C-alpha cells in the first residue's frame, strides 16, 4: 500500500486531496481515486457524498466534477482545511499583541478562529465578533466577555453580515 492508503492518511486529509484533485482536473472517476489513495470504492463513494453535501464538488455517476465557478467564495468547511499550519502561525503571532483587559474584534474566519483558540486562558478580555463559531467556542472554553455583532446569519459561513 502506498503512503496515501487508509493506514497512511487521515480521512480529512484524503478528502482535502480529493477536492484539490477534482478542482485541478475538473473531473475524476471513483476508480482513479481508488488507485490514487489505495482505498475501496465504498470509501471513495462515502467521501464524495460527504464532499458534495459540504458543497465542495458535484458527484456524478462513477465519479465527481468540480463545482468551482467564477467569483466563487469557498465555504467555511473549505477554508477550515486549507493552510492550517500557516493560520496557526499567524494566530500565534497575533496573540502576542493581546493583553489582559483588552477589547479586541475578531472578524469571521478560520485564521481568527485559530486566534480565538489561543485566548481561552485570558481572565479579563472582551471579544467582539460576528463569527458564530468563535463566539460559541469562547463561550464554552474561555472566560472572555463576548459581544456578538448583529445582522443576518450567512448560511454555510457561520457568521452574521
């Protein structure tokens, strides 16, 4: 089994690579994906079903096609799995500028969510955000005062606008 097989990679990593492959090649087949990742057709079909439900691709009979369109904005799930190490590095650097007693604003986003994860130890912090996930995370895990910016909820983006 190659390094991409079931023993060598997490399902989320494989799904991310499937989306990249489909977007790069515009289309692919279940058989091609089975060979590429050394997994069963059932595993690939499950992956494709989940990726379609997340809006990341379009399933077809025997494969999948890209659903990227002009002026396309990736949804929260797509953004969540891209460039994770870079987002954590940015968040770590940004956290150096946050101090006890501060009031900060966190816009919606996966990089700002990484920053929110680093703020749970603060005892005296106020966070203003329009991101539903950030607010919920801090409410469950931290002691920060949380102020939600209002507006209509943007479905599939976990924020208000």
